[in-house]
């Protein structure tokens, strides 16, 4: 594989894509929903056990925050 800025950027992009996929896979797993259900207020969960719209919004916010923090850590690690 060719060396240079383009190949390094491609490698970093692939790593970020893999981590975003892993974050999504973990956060969308039924196990995480069951775990968080033990301490989430009842109004964030519907009677059939699925998350409410507010619960999904909080879930998405946490996901975006984790991806942001990770991408910032990757970017600062790349500069050093």
C-alpha cells in the first residue's frame, strides 16, 4: 500500500468507521436496553417495554456525544 498523507487519512477514516459501527452495535443491543431499564424513569419507557420518543432522543444524544468524544480523541492523537 502506498505511504503518504492519503493512505494515513484513509486508515484513520476506516478506524473511525469501525468504532462508530461498534458504538452503534453496542448501544442498540437489547442487553444495553435491559441494563438501562433498571435505572431509567418509567416515563421514558412505554408499557410494552420499548423506549418512548424522549427515551430514544436521550439514547441518540448519548450516542452522538460518545462518537464526538471519540473522534476528538482520535483527532488529538493524530496531531501528536
